[in-house]
C-alpha cells in the first residue's frame, strides 16, 4: 500500500456501503488508489448500511469486488489485508439520528487517535430517494460543519426533471457550501473524455478550424450493447434521456463546443461548459417531434446471441413506454457554432458498445479534381474514440498510388494503447483521487445540472404528452429506430459507422 504524508487524514464514509456501487466501483477504485496514487497515511473507510453483516464477512465481499474489478485486481491477500484493516462497517438506519451519532463518535475517535482533524468525505451510494435526507441528517448532526474538510459526493440522477433537481440542490445548499458538493458524472473521469480538452487546447493545429466555417456537423454517439442486467426497476422510471443524455452526452457536447479556458481552474472550466448549455437553442414543445427520436428495443440478435425485448426484462412492465434509445438534433447559438447541427444518440442493445465524437468537416469550397478522380471522395472527419477503443482518427483524402489520378480517403490514427504503456485509469479512480484532493474540475456544479435539465424539459414534456404508439420500434442489435436517419438526411448528413481503432476505417452510413 502506498501512503502519502502530504495528504490530510481522511475518513471516507460510504452511505449504501453494502450496495453494488461500493463493491463494483468504489472499493476497486480505492484499492487501485492505494496501490498506485497513494492514499493518506491516516485513512479510514466507514461503510454505512442497513444490512446486518459482520465486519469480516463484509470485507470478504468487498475483496471479491476488488479481485474482479480493480486494475490491480489480482491483489495478493497480503496487499488486500493491509487495505482491509482500514475498512469498517457501521450498521444503521439512514433515517435514524442514532446512526449519525454513532458515526460522529467513530469520526471523533479516529481523529483523536490520529491527533489531527480529518477530511470527512460523505459518499451517497444509496438510492436517489435518500439523496435529500442523508445530507440533512449529516448537517443536523454537525458532521459537515467544517467547510474546509467536509465534502459530500452525490451520484446521478440529480433529480428527475428541472424542478426536482432544483429542490435537491436547495436541500444540499442548506447544509453544504457549493464548494463542498461533488456531483459525479463518471464520464468526465474517463481518460479520453479529459483528453478532449488536451487535444483542443494544447495543440494550435485544430482550434482554428473548430468552428462553423470548417465544421459541417458533429455527431456524438454513446451506444451500449448491454440491456437491463438487473437495473430494469430503476431504468424504467428513467429512460435514455434522463439516464444518459441529461448528463453524459450533454457533458460531451460541452467539452466539444466550449470556448478555450483561460486557466485550468475548476470554476473557469465549469463556467465555459455551462455557457454552452445556455447557448443551446431551446427546442419548442411543438417542434420536439422534428428534432428528436425515441425508441425501445424489441427482441433481436447481438453477436449471434438472441436477446430479449426490453418489455421482457426483469423489473420492466410488459407495456412499458420507456425509451431505451434517444437521439436529438441540437444547435449551439453562438459565434462559433451558429447553425452547425450537433446530433446526439444513445441507446441500449445496439450492435456494439461504442462511445465517440465525430467532427465532420465541410467539403472543399471548389472541387478542382476531375470527377473520375473523386468518385470515392468523402469529406474529412475527425473521430474521438472514447470507449472501448481509446484514441483519435483523422480521415483525409490521399492520392491512390498508380498512374491514374484517383483520390481515396485514408486514416491517420492515434491509439492510447499503442502510444502509452500505462493503461488508462478507471474513471472512479480519477474521480475519487480528485475528491480527496478537493479538485472539483470534473464534477458538476448546481447550475450546470439545472441548465441541462432546462434544455431537456420540452422534450420530456412533449414525449410525456404524446406517448409512443410504435414501441418496440427497433430490434435488439440495431442502431436504433429507422427514423433516426431522418434526423440527419434532410440536411444531407449521416451517422458515421463507428471507428474500430484496431483496424476498421470510418465510413459514412
Ligand atoms: C450510467 C447509466 O450512468 O452509465 C447506465 O446509468 C449506463 O445506464 C452507464 O450503462 C454507462 O457507463 P459506461 O462507463 O459503461 O459507458
């Protein structure tokens, strides 16, 4: 285990400590941190949950998660034992004062033992219904009184619409200053997502053409192969727009469209991002059907395996109207992007798992080559691959070898795997490290969350007002409903076939 004396003592409290998120994401990330980045010399994890389970059995359960999901997962028992002795389990009701009294006593005891005050990080890994209540208990129990050292970390969803997000933000603000609130969007912890800023603003090459003069349109795709797994109950109340677009896709849009930051400072970057959300042209309620597409998967085939329909998934009603696919056409009304369409799409049970941003450049203003030379001509395109492949591909025209003048598209590729020996850190490792270091750059501020809800409200309202009559409207294993093409074809645009860095080349569909 690597410890770091420079880091303040730290008590990391996880509400919902016996849940899935803790064993799949938080503990594996903590373990990775303890093996690579280092954790404070005085460090303790207190997992709080209702479940009755002994401390040893609890640690054993976490160990299974670590072995399965941590990057350093093949941990020898010795390494794990060193970390595990810092983990404690507190059984208690989230809505009982006694739980917070006991938690306070445990924190005070640790601080006394260490002879120093500690950072107290309260992580909400509970169902969202508790997001408002637990912070109030913490506040009333005086556990978050030290503004410099107490922090609260909240997972999405932050509300289920603008009103509920505002209400939750208000409750949080009663007990915590905005600088103490870390709202996680795990997409922002992904290496390639952070690299969008590096790529755009650390290279003078692309920024001059990153605007309406050169860019024809932008597509953002976050496609998943998985269906519901065991999350049908939650997902059916959310749907793709709330689950993915409100947070991950709009955050990607912000990073691609934002103005350069003056300094690498949390608020400066967040200001620039929120400017993008404010500039997105509102979709009028009665134009929603022209600017959006929703879908739900039926039965289908993926990678030669039969997959069941959404309505047959556990926890999903057989007549569910929830969308498992959403696509939108947005415009960012500012000098840089006026009238450049940004097409966003995301869905479950798609042919491949792939997240990527494709910047489609305009055609040359004048075609000086003979027609026979340009039969295979395609405009230049830059693709930022976020996952599972991580890298950047630039497609441009080149002369095909031979005596005849023929132009063909070719690719120039940067692949993380080939360029860097170190594998990319898991998003949660990055994000937890930032929480411990009090760096909020990659976290969502209240105004960002609310601006994102605000721009989606007409879509949510219009979709609610006219329930879909054609669900399921795409087969599992398809790229969404056929009408998704319609969003683009009117403008002569098309969804790109996602890049495969391992060998494929980007084509138009
Ligand atoms: C979560 C959504 O925020 O992101 C899930 O709730 C989705 O529905 C997941 O599967 C996707 O994350 P990743 O990192 O696997 O792309």
